C-alpha cells in the first residue's frame, strides 16, 4: 500500500484517514459494534490512521474496531477544552476508553480558534506536559481559520495540523480555499504533518465527490485526507482512489447521489441558543425563538448537536 510520511513525526500513513465523526451520536448514531466492524474492515484493507475526538463520542467504536488487531494503527484525537484541567481530563478519558498507554496525536480542537498560542495557551502547555509524561506522542492543532495555520507554521511544538480545506472554501472562516492552501503548504514546509478535514464540506460536496477529493489530495503539503465513511462499499471506493486513483464510475455515481442535511426538530426547540454558541461556521441563528440553519453555510459537522440539551439536532 502507498505510504506517506506525516511531516517530521516519523509516522508513516496510508493517505486516506478514517474520520470517525459520522459514526457517532452527532451524526449517524451507528452502534459501536457496527462502527467497529467498519473500522476493522478499513484497517484490514490498508488504512492505518483513525481520527476521533473527545467531542465525537466514537471512542467505543474505535475500541471495538481495534479488538485483537495486531497491525499498525495511528490514532489522532482532540480536546476541545479551554483550560489545562479540561485538556488533561480529555486525555485521560481517551487513554481509558481506548485502552491505550499513549495517544499518538492529540490536537487542540480549535474550530473557532484563530490563535492557539494565546486563546489556548494553557491547553497547549498541558499537552506538552503530558507529552513529557509519555501520555501524548505528538501535539497537534485543528481549526477552520487560515490565520491559525499561518501562526502555527512557525511553532515547532505543534507537530501535526488538521486544517479545513475543500475546493469551494466552504467553512473557512477568514478567507478562501486558495489562501488556506498557501497556509497549509507553509506548515508542511516547516516539517509539520498535515492531514485535511472537510474535503467534501461535511457532505455538501458529495455530488462532486471525485473532483473534491482529487482537489484536496493534490494540494501541495497535504499528507493525508480524513474522510467519514459509513459503508464497506464507500471505504473500498475511497481506498481504491487513494491507492491507485481508480474511480469505478458506477460505484461513485451511487455514492455521489446521496444527500445529507442538518435536521433540527424545530417543533421541540426551546430556543436556548446553545447550538449557536458552538457552531464554528456561523450557520445557525434564532428565528421566532427557534434555531434555524443556513444550509449554504453549514458544513454538516454536527457539533451543534453536542450543545443541544434536548438532543434535537442531528446530521441525517
């Protein structure tokens, strides 16, 4: 299988990374056993890296997929904590729930963080301390801000970055896809490992999936692309593309025919606004006391669902 070095980390990966967000309660809500079966299939077919987060609720799925697995695997997770204590708690949770002694990569999960070195300084310090303790192998940073990666490129303590990039620039909070591509190339040039998120804009670009994946995979400095996958057919099709650039037209036409959307059960919405506070894409607002979504701005991440106290929001 194809191998790519993840910057200067010493980690070699297959360039397709399994994004586990869609498996969990924020999106498809697949049971851990079924999610684990899909993850295991991906590993057996050659995928070597999994992407998860404290926020996703997919640690049980990952652990199921890794039961008895003797092959290689790199796990990247994220902490959305705003302080050191919360970051440590998230790392300890991941170690416990994944059944591991060390986490390969832990990102500062900063969807709306433009400067992690001021806005998340305490979290960065905590992760660097836990790296010294042997609990974290590599410290990373994920964001939807171009400015964040411009800053990160000159900070070698950040070893891996996880930027949002797609051909339409959907979800980027402070500029264009072309500007994000320049920032990504600078990070890679500085030795940081780079793997992209939202190549399909959370599903908004599914109808153009082939062009969208090819665009992101072909950018200078991209070492890998995280893609959420919900079936063996989807996994196999993506692996074939990333390994051989093979795209079976019949399979991809079927995959590209799917549609996804953010469902808000507005009948029950109480208008608390907590989902709006979380939305990194600024796609939500209150209208007549109910949460509504601007579908042109929504990247279908589902993070807003984690803030709804009544669990009335989901990507479907």
